[in-house]
C-alpha cells in the first residue's frame, strides 16, 4: 500500500532534496562567518586610530584588538563553525542513505 500525504503521514524528503538543503545551510553558515571575519578584521584595522584613544589592560585598544582581540574572535568563529557543522552532520546522518556528497 502506498502511503500518501492524504493518509495523514508526512513523507520524508528525497535524498537529493536533503543533500541540497544540507549544502544550502552549509554555504549560508560559511558566508555569514566569512562576512563576520571580514568585518572584524576590517573594522579593527580601519578604526584603530580612533580606538587607540581608549586603553585596555594598559594597551591602546586599537593595538590590542589587532594583536589579540581579533585572534580570539577568529577562534570563536572556528568554534562556532565546528559546533554548527557537527549539528548539521548529525541531522544529515539520521538518514543513512543520504550522505553529504557534493553534486
């Protein structure tokens, strides 16, 4: 007996559709994190002169952000990427027939 959505049961999306959704989420996450990386890098360097009027731990803030703060932000970006990709991979691997292969 074929089960149709009219029977009250939801159909699973096809493996191709699941794969497409997986890569769309992956690309969106990558674009957002790369834009964040660019924004942090550009803004801390571009506004360093203005930020140097303030001090943080005895150093001018612009210098501190470029020397240490940006690196901490990059580590946070990498950690967020790993966390979300683990989540995406786990949700994708619930269906053993749909592996995240590139088309």
